[in-house]
């Protein structure tokens, strides 16, 4: 077990020695950190490696805690955080005729009975889906010059709730985007759209794919890290 200080926090890590040549660092969902190191690695070398990757480790840990505390297990009660285009709103649940409305810093949800959590969840997701369809189409239109320049053949844009990914691109040129992405800031939405558009040309994650992606989204690594926080 070792530890380093990074900013105002302490990063504690465990070490596992294995018969291998390089060092690897794992950050687990409970925020624990494990360093897997070659048999002959010295404690100093291991510590230096952790220091070098401290920024990355802290970011992974934040992504995990952020997920648990704020975005991912909503109770669907008043006072909860709701995200839309990267901005945070407060959920307000009231009794009334079914309706969802964004006003000021609040997302108002009206249901016949405030205890109808499943119904609140359904209404909010329906609201997200409607906004996502509109917004993603709008952003796609702004990417038209890229489609033309790279001669990308796109068939259709499908927006729906996906369980584990932000988007996909089928061999037939259908692009599917997760409606939940509407929670993230605009530049994250653009990144996912550009990523999937690049797959129209390269149906893999090989060097040519990353080259094309970097051409249209130079800071994609930063955006990708930010996006992890919003992953459901
Ligand atoms: Zn991809």
C-alpha cells in the first residue's frame, strides 16, 4: 500500500507485482487504485508512476463518485439534480395533470400523485427524448460541411435510449445516438456525433479513424473524459 498527495487529496494505492514488463494503473468503481507492476519495480518507481498519472487517477475517481451521488440513481423526488445540456436543474414534483416544464432553475413535473416515481421517470425520459431528437438533428445540420468534404454517406439519425453506450454506426450508415446524451454539454454532443460520422468512413478504431476524428474534434480526449461523468 502506498499513498501520494495530489492537490488537496491523498491518493492511496495498492500494489500487485506480476511477471510483466510495464506498469498499469487501475481505478475501480469504489475509487480504489491498484498498480500492477513488474516483479523488479522499486517502490520509488511505482510512486513516480502514480505521481505522473495523478491527474488522470483523480479524474477517474471523480467520475465514479459523481456517478453514484448525482446523476445515476435518481429517486425522482423534489430537490434532486437534473441535467440538461450540461447545466444543472432542480427537480420539482407536484400533484396535477401530467406535464413536464423547464422554468428558471427548475424542472417541474406534474403527476396525479407525487409518489408515482415510475411515472415521473417515464415523463422525464420522454421529455429528454423529445429535446434530444430536436437538438441532435440541429447539431448534425451544422456538421454538413464535414459530411460533404469527407464524402460521408449517412442514411438516417436514430435517437433512442441506449443502455451502455453513447452512440453507434451500422454498416448501412444508420447512426444511433443515446437520448441521454442531451444531459451533457453541447461540445460533448458534437464529439459523439463526429465520432459516429467518422465511423461512416472507418468502421473500426484504427489509426485512420483517430486521425479523422482529431481533424474535426482536436480536443476529443478532454471531451471524452468529461462525458464519462454523464454516463448512466
Ligand atoms: Zn467508435
